C-alpha cells in the first residue's frame, strides 16, 4: 500500500519522473514517493532512440546539455547502476551550403568549450560507417563525445539508484486525481489510497496536460507521434558505429543489436488529445502510420542502400511532448502552488532527463545551481497559444522541422 504522507510525490515512472526521484533522493530529501500505473519505463521512454547529441550553438541549451553529458559519463561509476551508454560519437551531415554553416558553427563552439569536433574526409566516414553512401559534395562533422543510451535502461537505473537512496516506488498504482486546498497542492489520490503531500511533480508524459487540465491549469505542451523502425541484424554492423544525422532530410540512424535503428522528423506530424483515448490506453498500442514508415525508409535508403533489402523487425512509436517554443518544461507553476511540471521533452527526453531532474530539485529547494533554467519555466507562455488548434499546429510544425531548427 502507498504511504499516507510524503514530502514529494512524483506522478510518472518514465525517464523524467525517475530522474526527478533520483535527484531528489541524491540531495538527501526524504519521504519521496514515485507512482506509475504500469511498470517503470512503460510509456514513451522504451520507444525512444536515446541519442546524446550535446553540441549546440544555443548557449543556454549548451550548458544544459553539458550537464547531461557529464551526468551520463559519471552515472554508472557513481551509482553502480548501468545505463548502457555507448559513446560512439556522431556524424552530422550537411548536403547543401545552407546547412554547412551549422557544422562550422559547432566547430567554433567546440573550440570555445575545449571539446572535439572536426570535419572529416569521406574515406574516414567509410572507416566509421561502411554502410553509409554519401554524395561527393557532402560535408561531415565528427563529434566524438556524442553517442546514445538504451532508453529503458536509463529509467530503470534511475529508479534503482533512487530506491537505494530511500525513494518509495509504487508501480501498478494508478493516480486518479490531484487534490488542491486553498490554491495549493494537498495530495494525490490513487487506486490504493490518498497520499498527503505539499509537493507533486507531474511527470506523466503524454498525460501531463490531461492531469493539469483537471486542476484548471492550462499546460502548454502537446503529445506528438514519433516513429522509428529497427532492422534485423545486418552483415558488417558492429555496434561501434557513430550516430548518423542528416540535417536537411531530418533522418537519424544508429546501430541497434546488430541492425540499424532509423528515425526521422517531418514525416506526417500528428498531435493528440489524450482525452480521446480510453482510460486503459497504452503507448504500445498507438496506431502506426504505414506511409510514414515508407517515406522514412525510402529517404534513409538513399544513403544506406543496405536498408532496401533489410527486414524490419520492430516498429517503434511514442508520444513525446512538445512545447510551442521547442524547449523543455521543468519548474514550479504560479497557477497551482506546490505543483511542479516535468514535461516537453521535444523528442529528446532521455538525454534531457538529468537536467530536468536537476531543475525539479532546484525548484523545490528554491536555489540557484548556476544552470540557465529560466527558459524552462512552465508559465512562460502566459496567455499565448490559448487556442488548442494553434497550440497543436505550432507544436506539430516544430516537430516537423526539428533538425532544421538545430542546424
């Protein structure tokens, strides 16, 4: 059974919720409870790609990303729990002059921060990724510190490390509502009873906006379908290949269990209102878009011809949440005292999860850890995007142009 009281209750056992739990416990905050209606990492988390691309020209985002990459590099040694971090590097590819400038900008940032990033020859590309075929005028940036994690292992490791530090984790425990008294969070109603708490972290993934709406709090985030596919093992794929990203075509490819994991953006974006689904809906049962997969495979096959004859063994699809400015949401809200939001992962929640957890701790402790967290404020949109249609259209457009915005 759930306890009757807690200092902090976290709703959601994905990467953002479990990271929040770990960070809270690691700071010595006691009586933290994490709840999820299913097992840990059941929602969108296990269907993510887990890329850890940190080098960006956005200075605030760069500082947040640096926290994340350093956190992943140290986590297993620090806690003893593996997150399956493969620091294979990444290749960012530009096919036209309009995108080559983005590569040069990243080289400049790398020099300023003391990191590595270099343009490499096509011969070097072939050594790193023998399956890749590029046009002769393509430019390729190697970022050695990039890589990927196995998403489910991250949330499971966070949860294990949090539990070892005293967090009480209750899976198979549905949250039925949040209670407010005089404008402040009073606690959480669950299928197993009521938990009194002055702090509630809403990390419910695609359902976060739905929960917030019950409190008359308009959370400006939208779940948007993201899809990828995994091939059967391919001769020559070793698992040591770097992540490959195409800015113009908005495609990413990385090794996965002897085959390739292929995903992309801009292909038939579609947002959802979670109220349209039944109460027992699970992300795993989300309807696929076969045309999306056809377009994605066709586009990726131009550069990875081996995909033309490959066998798809898994179709992945999830509902990452997106805010209308493309940034994360991780803060208190003035609309409901005691409520904190961990949302808007922008199709990068696994990599962003460390800094989301850090932001939640800083908000509860009311401290400044030196990270630029102001841009993650849940109230930053004010009365903008009050139209649901406008909000969804904006978020779908951001998703559709995700890599192009970064370049």
